[in-house]
C-alpha cells in the first residue's frame, strides 16, 4: 500500500501538503496527466486527473514548487529580474499585451516599463513579471494547469460542456466574461490554447503547446535570421 508508506527522503517546502506518500502519488498523477495530453491519451489524462490534486473549484496555485532561498547552500531564482532594469532584462513579447483581452488580470505578468528596452535587437515596453523576487517559487505543476488539462481532454473526447465549464472557471477567475464563442472542437481548442498562453506564461509550456497542435508557424518571428525550431537535440545525458 503506497499510500501508507513512509517517505524516507527529505523534501523541500515546495512539497508542502504533498510530503507524504499520498501527496506524492497525487503529484505523480498530475505529471502523468501532463504527459498524457502530450501523447494524445485523452481518456487516460482524465483518469490520471481524478487521482491527482485536480480541483476545478480549488486554488489555482495549489501544487508542487521548486523553491529558492538566501541561506547557505541555497540558490536564488535565476528567472527573477527587477522591473525597469537596464542591461540584462527579461522582456515580454509585445503581442502578450496586444492579444490579451481587456480586464484580464494576467496582464500583471507583463508589467509596463517606465521606458521601452531593447535586447539583441528586440524591443518591448513590458517586463516579464511572473517571478517577483529572487526567492519566488517556480511551479512544477499547479492546479490551474490541471484545470486546463481537464478542459483540453474534454474537448478532445467531445465532452464540450465540461470543457466550457473548465474554461469559464479560468476566464471568470481572471476578470473575464464567460466564453461566448462557438461550442465546437476547433473553436474550443483555440480558446483552450489562448487560456494556456496567459495562465501558464513563463512556466515553460507555450512552445510545446504550439508544436503539438502544429501551430509553430503562428509564433512571431521578429528578425529575418530568426527561426522557430520544431525540435531540439537530445541531451547527451539522455542518449
């Protein structure tokens, strides 16, 4: 009985509420649900969600995190850059602001700078502001992603009312009106990808999402010599 097993290894504070066997099993199933949608295993994704910490009415930020600190032996969050910094910066692509809907509170993830900045020939007037301190936690997986996985799996299994319910949970929680578009697989897929873009911004999902839906050609290319790669070499340590 794994749920009754002891956890022998020390876990960081990022595993709070998931630091026993039952919690780790839920974490495992959450990651499995992510892998399921990558491989198009939609029914399996729904089953794995049911065994995870997925909660359509729960706190979006419930989950497991990579933590940082200032103590001896700790590491600072390398994705943190102060607002309005010059030199090395992390800028949001201008389309983040132009594509987001009015009143969407996720615009706070790309805050307006005092003045535009340019880096490597790319200019933006918005800083990435997802990790707002040098010790900000980075999610490994959190409930908001699981709600979006639930929406996606229901779209792809043609359970469209369930998908709309999940997408509306995301929309209304971020200051938007409920979804009013067509209730079709294609239209809801567009909506789901849009909500993933803004909800999971700077959490490492966008390129993967666009690739698995064969939409890499929709990503912006701002310099003639730039490319949107469709694959990356397998790391030596994984060969």
